[in-house]
C-alpha cells in the first residue's frame, strides 16, 4: 500500500434522518360517514451505522466524505398505514477503528470484530398517528405526533492497527529492514530518518504453520508525546499490540539510555502502555564481536529479555521469533 493511500484519521459531519410525522386521519367509507381515527405512525429516520470490515486496512474511502446524511422517515397515512423508515447509511471501517465526538473527544465505540455494527448517530423516532390518542372521553382526536428531529454532530474516526507485536524505536533503527527480513511486507527502506511515514503490517511465519502479525511504526523521537517529529500521530497504533519489541542499533551511544527515553515517551502518551510485555532487540549486530557484545550487555536493563540480531545477515532472527512466540503464549 502506498503511503498516500494510508489514511488513519478522518473527520466528518454525521447527520441522521428525521422521523416522519404521524397521520391525523379518520376512517371514511360509503356507509361509515363518521369512522374513528385511523392515522398511521411515521417511519423513523435513518441511522448512521459503523460496520467492521476485516478486508479494509485504511480509512481512505472516507477521506473525502465531509458530510454523511441519512434519509428522513416518511409520514404515516390513513388506514393505519405506517410510513417507511428512512434508509440507513452504513459506513464500513477497518477493524481497530475508534469513533469519538469531535467537540468533547469522548469515545463512542471501538470496532474490534468483523461484521460488528454500531449505531453512531441515531435517526429521529417516527411520530404516532391519531389512532394512539383516542380515549373514552376523546374518541376523535384531531392531532398526531410530529416526528423526532435527526441529530447532526461532528465525528472523528481514528484507526489503531491490530497487531501482535509493535516495533518501537528511534528513526533509522532498522525496524523496516527487520520487518522486510522476517515477513512478506515491503516497507520503504533508506539510510535517513523518517523513511517510514506510515505504519506497515507484516505476517511473520513461524513453525508448524503458525504465524503472528508485526507492525512497523514510524520512528519515535524524544519529545514525541509533546508533538515533536511525527508526534502523537502514530503512537496510538501501538496501543493495541500485545507485545512491544524495542529495536535499538548496536552503534547507539548507550542502549540503556535510549531504551529509557523511548519508554518515557510511551509513558507520557499513555501510562497503560508500560503494562505490556516488553522485549529488546539490538539491531545491526553483525558489526560486533563477542567482546563488544559482552560490553554492551552491561548497558541493558536487568530483567528485560533481549537478543543481538542482524536483519541483513539473518543473525539470531529465528531465535528472535522464538522469543516473541514464547512471550505471546505467556
């Protein structure tokens, strides 16, 4: 998928249909000059509905929909005939889409399953016909209920990728190279920061026809939680990952310090991210000998599972898969 086609944020005006008015009609037949009330109910207004679709990976198809408007319900008729309901508008969205109110930021729903439906903006109710208002003392009511108004509101849809493993690291740490080495994903790779401008997903094959999904997230820099670099734009994509795989190159100034900076940015963005299982891979390790590896091990925080790897030579990539799979089973 080209970078221009990956859209993970859209904002639009959602307007549901108004309900149809009830009918104030009286039964009139040849031999029944004064029949009772027989006004039908109005139809309800159309809803705006979100529906999960596992075949979608982006919100691109909604990018230019600035106004989504549902049909209004039809009015009731005589003979207790109910008006037709307004047609619903169904917006299909990728799994992992979050809907929130633009004005308050309040989360309305999260679409996490294929086929899951959620009424985002409810249509107005249909008005009751005069048949509902007859009583023993008022057998010929001449009024009916008007239909309920539709709702107009601004909605934000955000996509959070669903993956088993999220790659976390500074720009140019080798995340895209790793993903392309162990999966069929082909993200753009370059020797400069911010080569990756959109998240990429790759399915990693494991033993006995098993697999897991890995997400390559654009690089984090110090101050990302305050909006520096690519800021908060992509940090939300690691909220749904089961495991966070930190990738730090072997030629970094201090592996432990870089790990703590990354961890601090995640904490400032969402403290709950620190509850996830964390692993460390030291990339570009093909340039190291045993003595240098032993020296670098002293910089790595204790109790953090780690491996020295090289995506170019394949060094320890199978062991990395084993480490990830074991963590996923835990």
